């Protein structure tokens, strides 16, 4: 088997597991799951919306399947047709995201079945870990219409795109690491998370604008 086919097989197996594992956990815990499962939480981490467990399981599984399907759909419909240039980075973006959804789904099912732990903090931890992983691949992404830091200035100029994603990747990694530490050091995890997200959004956005202005002046 060639390396290319072996890597493709690994992606298929990995993707299949992100779909199969939550389904298996839901099946194993079915009798212990309550009639209604939370599907939304407020800013304080308290559930504020519930759905029947059949609906909740179908909803979470559907989100995971759709996310996994994007791996195959997006390269086919992107007008730039350049996904081969950053195929590995794109796969990491998609599979990291689907793995996150699968992990959160599993945690929700396990917590709903009666296992006690801080669900909201666990979910925030997983999301920050996702940003940590994605930050390591941001610099390898190239201009496209679906993934990446898509500001008006990165889309307009490939040089701005590349430099912004290199800096953005570093910002995401450092901010995610600091936020993970602070998440367990203070009593307000949501504020830590929101400030971290704000930094990860604003810094690359402002930087892309500054680069655009510099190129325009030159």
C-alpha cells in the first residue's frame, strides 16, 4: 500500500471512529440516560434548553456526520481548486473539529447518565485544545473560501493571507495554552474562555489590516 493510500485509510478510520464512538456510548448508556438531555447552556454553564434523548442523540450525531462530510465536499466546490496545496493541514482542521464534536457529545451523554464532573469546564477545555491543535497548522493553509482567517484583506492578497495565518497560528497556540492554565486557576472559566477567543480573533484581524495598509502604501 502506498503512503498516500495508507494516509487516506487512516483518515477514513479516524473519521469513522468519531461517528461510531458517540453512537456506541449512547447505546451503552441508553437505559441510564434521562428522558431529556441538555442541548444548550448559558454563559454560566447551566443547561437552559433540553430535548428528548432520541432527538438529542440524533442532533449531535447529525452534526458530527455533516462535519465529517465537509472533508469531501469543500474541496470539490471551492472555486480556487487549490486544496492539494494544503491537503494535510485541511484534513487536520476537519478531523480535529469532528473529533471535538464527538468528544463533547460523549461527555454530554456520560454526564447525562449520572457521572459527576464539571461538564462545562470540560467542554471549554476541549475547545481550547482544538485551537491549540489548529494553531499548529494555520500557517500551512492557503487562500480558500471555507477555512482559515478570512478577512477582506487576507482574501484579497495571498501574501497577507500567508503572513496573517503564520502569526495567527502562533497567537492561537500561545493564547490557548495560557487560557487552559487560567481556566483551572480562577473561578470564572467562561470569562477566561471569552477573553481568549477575543484575542485569537482580534489580533490576526488587526494584523491583516495593517499588512494590507503597508502593501497599499508600498
